[in-house]
């Protein structure tokens, strides 16, 4: 994700559709990675956020059924990516790693909807 200047925002598997909608909307998410078991909640939340179903991807788990629903998997994306040309290195401005969000974690909170807490990519990579 960082090579594409993307932001990762993991969501709790225990979220209701409304809680997931809140996180998708406040984080301005463009895609969802989920598992088969959580697919119904993810699809409902995606529809509520105008994220098309072709932007909902599956993370395959060992106990998943042989026949998966008609969604691209993470493994499909990796296989497709292997056939593409190598990405050019990011050309970040000095200090951008300290300013650019890389990981957006939401607190469970004690009441109300979860709230996001962002971390810059400098927490993960050397700033250039």
C-alpha cells in the first residue's frame, strides 16, 4: 500500500454494518479487503458508501469453501501484479513521510462510534 501512497485502516471483525460504514466514510476508503465470513457486512457497508462490489476483495482463509463468491481475491491481485511492469519509486518531498498518513487505526471507544487515530509512514519507513 505504501508504494501506492495508500492508507491502511483495519476494521474490527465485530463491527456492525453501521460501524463499518462510519469507518469507511470517515476514512474515505476506496476499497475493502474482507473474508468470506464477513462478506455480507462488508457488501452492505460498501453499498452504503458507494464502493462498488468490484472494489470488495477477499482474503482467503484456510477454512474457506473451495468455491468462493465472485470477488477477486488478494491472491488474484498478486498474480495480476506479477505480470505488470515494476512500479517507479515514490518521489516524496523532504519530510513527507512525517506528514503522510500510512495507517489509520480506529479506537473501539467506550461509547458511540469508533474514532480514527492516524500514524505517519515515518513510523514504518525511513523518511526521504
